[in-house]
């Protein structure tokens, strides 16, 4: 007979340091005052209700583990159910490797939720890429938006410079993984400085969602 296993029973990896993963996670919670690497909620932009998620790099490098993936998925599902646009502010080193394959599963789970939101319900998703945005976040929801905004001089990549050079034995130019360089190749829709991001976001949400959502 198969034993039911709760998430509390799962040991992601064998601890090889003096501090366990659970204690490591707890230390970041105490240090940052955050439960995990993302905060989600419902707010308003220019009078339009939106579902918003903001990643925080100070919490374990903004890495995406089971909690982050679940919070983003539930946020998107809530937005889909209530016909709200989704805005995700990305700042991440990628998937949380301490959780092994559980962290990688979040990529497809979030992508599936976004497919329903965007393709089946024809609802808006905007991603805002800040520095750094890398790894599994870049390879999943960071680049799946209807409208992708990036900040100037941000570090945007999948694999880091050192990893690429050691793996492929090729030199990676310093500027090749900057938002400015990637923007020139058409990788993003628009590059907006943070000082005017709020105003720009307010206008773009109003324009794109015109006729889709009625303000309360």
C-alpha cells in the first residue's frame, strides 16, 4: 500500500552543510521579514484592478521554489477567474536548486496557468524584468508575457557568463547579457527606467485593457 506523503515529509536533498535547508529558509525569513521570494496580491493601476506579483532578490536570490511557483500559479488562476490582468516583476537567480526537480516543475506549472489566462481567456499578462533575471525564470514566465518591459542596464540571461565559458569554452562578452544589448536584438517590447515605470505601466495597462475590464 502506498503511503500518502505530505509536503512536510519530503526531504528535497541530503543536507551537506552545517545548516539544513529548512533552517536556511527560516534564516532568510527572519532576515527579510518575507515568507518567501515573492509577494502577491490584488491592487489597482490607473483605477484598473490587477493581479500583481513582485519577486525579491534579497530572499535566497529570488529563487523559484515550490512556494514561489504555487503563489504565482494561484495568482494567475485567481486573475483568470476574475478576468484581471497579471503583472509580474521578476528578479531572480532562477530555480531553487535546493528543492531539486520540485523547483523545475514550477516552470511548466506556471506556463500552463498562463496559457489558460492568455490563450483561452484572452487576458493580459505583463512581465517586468529587473536586474538580475536569469535561469528558470527567464526560461519560463519571464519571457511569456503579452508585453515585456525591461529596465535599462539589467542583467538578463539564462546561464551565467562563467557557466557558459566553462561549459562551452567560449568567451562571453560582458555586454552580451545586458538588457540594453538584448533590447537592440528585439528581445523585449520596451525598455523603461524605474523612475518613470509607474507612470508608463499605468498608461499601458489602461490602453491595453480598454474595453476588456470595467473599473469598479
